[in-house]
């Protein structure tokens, strides 16, 4: 849901290491993304947040990257979290409070909840 209460369904396609999203009627291209991908609105501000892994083969160099797609269609990098045991899976959770949507990282024998 957007801030105006309008529902939306993002469309995302990953080809090799490039992600193509349709956002507000525009195609947005994000390069160098890994195999794991989640799309949500982490801070519930109406802008989509794209959570991806690094495009690396060495698990020790893996990381989770969070980017925001602004309403103007630009991509803004928010943060990067190193995961030296490699990322096996990403998932988003339902919001657990105003302005907060956690996500989960599965890595080796650990599960991380990021808020």
C-alpha cells in the first residue's frame, strides 16, 4: 500500500546479474545483484525498498544491500551489511510497528532478523 492507501504490485525480473523493476510505470535497472532478492517498503514511506545480495561467488565476500526506489524513479543506496558466511535466503516480514518492516537473512546455520 502506498501512503495514499492505494495498493500496488511491483514487477521484478532478474536476468543474469541485472534486476529490472517496473516502478510507477517506469523501468528501473539495478546492476550487479546476486541471486537473493526481496522487495518491500521497509520504513512504510511509500517508496519501494529492494534488498539483494552481492553478485559474488565467494561466500566470504557476500553482503546484503538495501536500496530505495524513490517516486522519481532514482535508486538510492541505503546500506550494506557484510555476511561473510554467505546468504542462503532473504525474506521480508509483516510490519511490526509504525515505520518498521523487518527482514530475515538465512546464513549458514544462523537466521538474522534485521529491523
